[in-house]
């Protein structure tokens, strides 16, 4: 079966021109522009990972009130000025790392844009220089207090001291630029009700946020502490621990138990070369052996790293350590049936990548590809690891669809420009094999095998009305019907294994699937995943039935 994902198109490289050299890291299109303003990073080249407002600290010494937004991207991604202006700061900062501040006049008001954690603040601009909107000023890095390469962007009003900050996503949206929509994915804006922290070493808890205030208790290393988002004054965080409440030094408060492995072996076990008792034995692991990383899961077996070795252990033979982030908490969660738990968890690519699903090698099983710039990194198994194949295509920015256009069992690409579809029948560089016209330029497009003939074609969605075409030709729809509501996320798949694709809708974590291309109520309804997960549809085990994989940051 062909891959099925949400109804939105994937922005990807055009297949109408011969391959070009790989573009800059992870950048897939120009920065979003509106009037004299620009987004700071290339469209589809970053993930929005943290919003403005109170939060739980992501690392030791981080702020509890986030005065900007975090845009995660690959190391070295170009950062541009968001508006014309004058550079007023290019310098290092203990928290912001390499930092740039630019002064602008926007809507008759003085505005400052602040760029933190960059690679080298004065590599491309200097204090006093004039810059234009969209001009490169820096590159993404992870300097200062940072957990990974990202841009921390703040918008200040009136004065260059950062006292009057505004919420950047709303500020840009009000001026025609949607930072969330331009991202590959965006975390939901929902701060937690409480925070769980852990003591770093012997930690004094004081009666007030001052080093001179009395100590009401001292707690040991790794002691759990509770707090609330934003509860910080000066260099102290408000916490409750060991039956007392007070203020702990920020340097003694961590979101994780530092120095603790992700897992610990609980009984003598064998590290194996694959997820099964019959696979090759690599080593014997004694009770107490630290599992530094727990990276993937398959049928009760976990892929782990320990003392520089990688292998698999059964889940009954070790414990996940509390207060430590495990690799299996994020990535791809595969369900081979309509159930609420994953049968496989693995990671591939980076959280800011654009993912595509398809049967790239014709083995009947869908897997994933990563798109970076004008390069597609294709992996032919649902496992953690690198790409098996790299293909480069034309220019970034075109809408891309995936399907089996010629019925040979291999999924390939089609590029849409306006209402023209440029179809390629092989996963190679080069020109389109055919071009057709269908629908209107603004239509939402779906891909599926609507009549069970083994060939994917297009359908147009307008509101909750679907216009299905059973051939890759121009002309009117062969079938039209209504399903769901206009605002639903629409999914396409062969839910019952009969060889014909039909529709489903997703509302938060609830899926409503219909087994015929007709109006009516869902035939199957169930819940799976968490709000904010990204949904992909495919035949992950080759049984002829499409199910779901969720991607979680």
C-alpha cells in the first residue's frame, strides 16, 4: 500500500529539473516574508520547540519564564534579520551564549530583535552596521545555557534592556508571518500545571530567595522537588521537598537526575544483536550494569547502548530509571493494529526534519524518508539508524506528494505547481514522466488508490466535500461525497485490507475511520497518542492493512 499521511502536502524538492548540489543544512525554502518583515529561519527548516511564558526549566540555570521562542534547527543553519535595522550588540553572554541585538523602527515604534545561542556573534555583522530584512546575520548553534542547536528569538519594545518583551509568535502573526505554520512542526502551547525537579548535590532550601536567609532544610543529591512554572526570583527557584517549602539555588535544581543512566540491568541477561532470543549473543550483562541509552523498542525488546556497545535486551531484564529522559520517549511510535499502544518505537532523522512515508523499495512495507534541503535520505526499515539511500532533486519549495503512480508497487513523487501535477515514476533525479491538470490551485489534495486497481490517483478536498479522480488524467471527478467536518484533519488509508483506500478524520487523539467512499458515520473510532503528535499512515508490517505511526518530539 502507498503511504498515507495528513491531508497537507509535503514541501519538497521539484522533480522537474536535474539534481542540484545539496543546499544549506536543513533549509528547504526561503524565509517567510510579509512587507518589510522576515522570519528568522528558512521555512520548513526548523521546529518550534518552546513558547513564550512560564515554563519548567529544560536544563540547569535555564529561565523559568521564557521571554521568547525556541526554534530548533541544525547546527549552522542561516539566521537572518527579521527587519531592517542597526546592529547594537554582538557579544558573548553567560546565558544567551553568542548573542546579537538589532534595533528597528516598526509601525512607528522602536523594536529590538534578540538572537541567542548563535555560533559566532560577529562573524557576519558588527555593532553599528545596518542590516536589511532577510540578510544573514548569524548561524544556529548551542552556545550558552542550551540543550541543543536552536535560535532563541525575543522581541523587545521601546528600550534595549529586555524589560518589555512581547510574545513573538503573536507579534509576527499580527504582521503577516506565522512562525508556527512555517515550521516543520510546533509543540503545543500548553505549560504544565507543575514541575518536577531533582536536587544537584547537597542542596540547601532557604526561607527566602536570598543566600543570607535561614536554611529550613538540606536535601541530598537527586531528591525530588516540586515547583510551578515561572516560580523563580533572582537566582533561586521556589520548591517543595522533603516536607518543606522554600527556595533552592538555581544551580542546584535540575529537570533530571544528573549522572543517572537511562536504564539499569536488574538480573543477569544477554546483550543480543537483534530483538529476539534467537539472535547473536554479544555480551553477558550483570545486574547493576548501566544502560547509558535506551533508543528503540520492538516486541518487548529494547535497543540499548552500554559501555560503548550497542545491542538488544528484553524488557523484563532491566528497569527504566525514574527522573531521566529515555530515548524511547520520543521518535516514531508504530502501531500495527488499531490499538492505543505502540508495538515499535524508533528514531530516524532529527526533530526539525520533514518526514515522508512510502514503500521506497517495493517490499510491501512502508518506511520513512527525511527531507533536508534538496536531498532525500531514505531508510528501508523501521529501525533507528541512518539512511540507506540518498537522492537529490531540483529546487526546494514545491509541494510534494507520494504515491504509486504506475502500479509497480514502489512509491515515488509528484510535484504540484498550481493545479498541475508533475509525476515521476522512479525515485531518481530527472524530469517528470507525465504532467496532468486537476482541480484548482488552492485545493487541498489527497492521494489514494480509490478503486483498488493498485494505482494511486488524486482527490480534491473542499471543506468536507471530496472529489475523487480514478485516473491520472485531467477532467472532472469520478465521484463526489461528503465526510466529517470542514476543519477536520483528513487521513487516507486502506483500513480494512480490501485494497481500496478510504478516508478517516482525526480530532485531537481520536480517529474516525470509514471503510467506504460514501457519506455517513465512522465504521471504526478509537484514541491513540498525545495531543501534538504528528500522524502518518502506512502498511508498516506488510499485511495489506494501513495503520498509524505517530511522531513525537
